[in-house]
């Protein structure tokens, strides 16, 4: 049986990680949109924006997996790789 305070600490740590990953991913998406809309570097902005979109998906995917892991810990008390 897993100690309740231990589970709460693990969830709190994962929650911090989740928030950081979401902020990084959303900020990258915002930058990509800004590059595509405002085009501060001319046609290079389109290329840079197109590169930033898939890069932004990496931290967002990691945040999704972290949220899934938090749910598994909270509901089942099991910590398996998500």
C-alpha cells in the first residue's frame, strides 16, 4: 500500500512538471503563430513558423503523458510508464 502523503508528493511534483511543459509548449505555439501572422523576417518567418509548430508539440505531448501518469497515480495508486 502506498502512503497517502507519498502519493500527494508525487502528484505535486508531476503537477509542477505538467505546468512547466504546458507553458513551454503553449509559448512556442504562440511564437509560431506570431511569426506566421506578423512575418517580422519576411519569407523566413514562414519557414521558422513551420519549424516551430512540430517542435511545440513535443512538450505538449510530454505534458499529456504527465497528466495521464498523474491520473493513474490518483485513481489507481499505480505508477507505470505512460
